[in-house]
């Protein structure tokens, strides 16, 4: 039996990551896979990097996210707010922390599961999977039965049936969804540290490979503490407001 805890887009949010890891332990997940963007936006890049590195040393897996990659790429394609945050982050990480984050692979394959940060179609192009049309290329380039990605910060789920049609499925937090084997699946995992679906709750996903069931999990965290640290650090006010609104 393997229960995968799938985390993504931590974005240097210590309080959210702590709350999620407590939830992961309570739900007895056996494996942890992190889909990138450990840093960027948030006020605790050092702590989050060290925590993720400890998880990896204990057996977790990690893929590269676009904000992580931007640590060593000054020309990275980031919006103004993201660029301000990554410029603030860079000098706060030492060489070993930066090297740990940026050396990670763009994708991981385990049996019939594929893990990427953004689209499987072109992992280094950081494509946002926000619709059935944008999910289709991932199914075309990979034969994985289930593809897990992040990047969007909004939980989503797409199915690919035997006729080749891709459909968006309704996501209900906390309810196990059966990933029937007559279809293939692409699961966009909601963000740990910066949710954007209108709910200011940290998000992650639990996949049970025996029951073949996916559960989108949400957990409250100390948003006020993270917001206070964002403001004390002089990071853009829009980042604080985004955490309050979850949008």
C-alpha cells in the first residue's frame, strides 16, 4: 500500500508548510512528492528550503519549479511582483541551499505516475494547465496514467477517455475521487503556500495507489503570522492581500 502526499508551490510559507506536514502525518501518508516552487513570494525561504531538504534526505522526492529555477536565472520570465520577491530571496539563501533547489529534475516518473511542476508537454516552458484544452498536450506527450502538476495554485482535475476527449472534473475538497482505470488523469494540485481559488487554506493532495483514489486536502494555517512577516520584510503588499483572500 502506498499513500502519496503531493505538495506543491510552498512559496516560502513556513506556517502553511508546517500545517500541511502535520496533516500529512495525521493522514498517514507513506511517501511525499513535492512539485517545486519551494521559494518565491513568501518570507521564509531559508526555513522552507532546509525543511524540504530534510524531507528529501528522509526519502521525499522533489522536482524543479520556475521560481526555484529563477534563483540562478536573472532573465527568468516572471511578473514584476514575482521578480521583486525572488530578488529579495536570492541573497537570503546560501550557496548550498540554492544549489539544492536548482539541481532538481524537471520531472519524475514512478510506475504509471508522472510528477512535474507545470505542463508535462514542455516542462521547461512553465505552461499553466488551466483548461481541458491546455491539459490535452500533456496527455499527448506522456503515456502516464496519472500526471500530477502544480504551478496554477488552483486545484483542478482532468480526465482523458478512450475516445481521446479531455474533460474537466469537479473538485470537492476532502472527498476521495476514484481515478478509474479506463481513463487517464491529470491532477493540478493546489498550492501549499499561496492558494488562489478564493479559499485562504493551504492545499495538498493525497493519492492512494491501492484504492486508486485522489483526495484534495485543505488545512487552515496561521495566515496572520505569515502576512505580518511579509510586511516586516518589505515584500509587496499585494502578496499579503493575496494570502488573506486566498486569491
